C-alpha cells in the first residue's frame, strides 16, 4: 500500500505553469467575491448557484424537460447577469484600469498646489461644521468624474473658501448637491452622486454619507462630509470613513492622500486604521449618550407625577445635563 502511494506521488509532475494558473484563478475568484461582498449581488449569486445545482441534479436524473427549461433560461440569463451586475462590473473595470496607471504623473500638481487645496477644503469644512451647515465635497483624483459633473451645474471656478461657503448656504439652489473639485478648480455644484449599494453597515447613515460612500466605492475620489445635525466633519476614501476631524487633522489627511500614488497608498492604509479607531471612539460616545438620555427620561418620568412645574425643572442633575447629549440624535448621521 505504501509503495503504491509512493509510486502515485512520485508519478505526479506539477508544472510551474499549472501553479501559476491556480494562483491566478484563486486571485480572480477572490477579487470577484471582494467586489460583491456586502452588496445585493451576494443573494443573486447564491440564487444562481442554487439554479446550477438544480440543473446538475436534473442532468443526473435524466429530467429532460427541466434540463431543457434551465438550458433555455441560461441563454437569457447570461444577458440578464450583465444588466444585474452592471455596478459590480463597472467597479471591477475601474479597479483594473487603476492598476499600473500613471497616477504619479497625473497627481494634483506640485506640493504647493496640494497644500493649498488641502488648506482651503479643511478651512471650509471647519467653517461649515461650526455653523451646523451640511455639505458634501468630492475631490477628483485619477478616475475622471465628468459623468457625475454633468448631473450638476458646471462652474469651472477658482477654488476659494468664500465661494464654497456661498454654494452651501442654506436654502440656496445648489445647497443639497455635492461640489466637485478638480485640482484648484470647482468644476460643478449641485452634483447628484450614486448612493452606496452596501447593505451591511455598522450604523445607519444619512443621504450625504451614503452618497460619499457610493462615489468612493466606485472611484478613487475623496469625499468630505459635513453633518448638518452634529456639525462633525468626516473624510471618506475607498468606502472607509474617518470621522470627527478637526481642521488640522483634515488638512493633514488631505495632503497625504492628494500626493503621488506611492505616498497616497501608505496614507490610505493609515486612513483605514484611523477609521477603525474613530469608529471605536464613536461607539463609546454613542453608548454614553444613550445612557444619559435613558437616565434623563427615567428621572423625568419619576419627577412628573408628584412634582409641580418649578420643582420638576430643578430635579436631578441628569435632567439638566448638557442638552446635546440628551436631545441629539445618537444613531443617525446626516
């Protein structure tokens, strides 16, 4: 028996091309699953696998009618898959196009230009956040966003803090849309962006955050989100969110990410780690606010039945605590 196993193993000859073929196939399968992970396409893939297993079962039992129906449906299904998986296919082609791109030559100009762009955007975000004015700013990098720009109002204006503040003025015509930045130019305002297709999130997001996630998942753009409810500033890159940034941290992050590709790659890894840490801090803060809100409600319920109006006002400290911790929304971001 042992001699037979030795003879079988000794007779195996693994060619280097076979190993390369297996490795490339594994990378392809991994890439496909990473594209559809967390999206609605996962359920569609599971459904397609179930139909294929039914077809194999029908072939094994020689069920000709069922096999014929499935074979006929497969022809139409190939065309349907292209339509159904259009977002995933587009995202895959976008990623393939970035590989080996000349991003280091097409980077946003000199270091001085990058520093000026980062300074203007950070100052604008800090100003809007202090006034609780919502905003969404998208910074174009290697992937062109001309299609998205055409959905808004073309401006091609010089980048400045004053103009950005004017565009995001409440009740203005272009307030609700995104502003698209290309280099030192404001290309368009009132831009409509695709919402994120990822269905599994750690928390619920508002429309601005979902739009920022959507455009950064499909392209290499950066998105700056200013929450109208809390005034917090977030930076989104490749579907990762770094939250609660002040002006200095936002300027440093933008400067690192707008540099040439080899430097930006390291900055992207730092952003991913920082976003995880930011999420942990945000979770603790939300739990603390939830406890304070619960304590305030319990104290108010206990004081209401037997206490008059003035006494209820001067009740426990939990009721008269800081109003943002009690009344501010804890689970939804603008």
